[in-house]
């Protein structure tokens, strides 16, 4: 089970886009295409160690939400203030923990999940 940091509502079945290194919301997330480092993350659960970057990063995630190109949720091994701020501002669920599967069905409120693939 994942620890909820920014809760959502409902359940979602989604592919997991896993990044082994920290990402920057400002430099690595393209809000117009919904890709991080060239990987499509629209509607997916994005798994990162943590994020790096400036205070502009949360607005990039907010823009991705506004144009319908945002991930379904974030999972971070160590959620940091920038990622928490971004998820609160954009309304994207955020969980602390680790996922070792490529597809999950996740409860966006509780963080309970099962593998779907």
C-alpha cells in the first residue's frame, strides 16, 4: 500500500511510467504533449524518486492538467515540497512509496493498489 500525500477520489487503472532518476517539472515535463523526457505520461501513474527544480515547476503540471495532458497520479519514494506543491496546485494525487509493476489499479484516496499486468 502507498501512503497518500495528496488524495484524489475514485479508482484508476493505469500503466506506470517509472523514472529511475529525479525529474524536473520545469525542464522535463512538456505540458502540451504530456510527456516527460519523451515518455508519454498522459493518464499514467508516474513513479519517480523525487523531483528537482524551481518553484515554476508546479505551474507546468497545472498547465498539463488544464490542457488534458496530465498523469493520473504521482508516486515518489521521497515526496519533496516541490512535488507536493505541484500536486496540490494541479489537483493530481500523490503517494509516497514504491511500485514494482508496470500496471496498477489504484484507489486514489487510500493508496491501495493491485497489479493489473
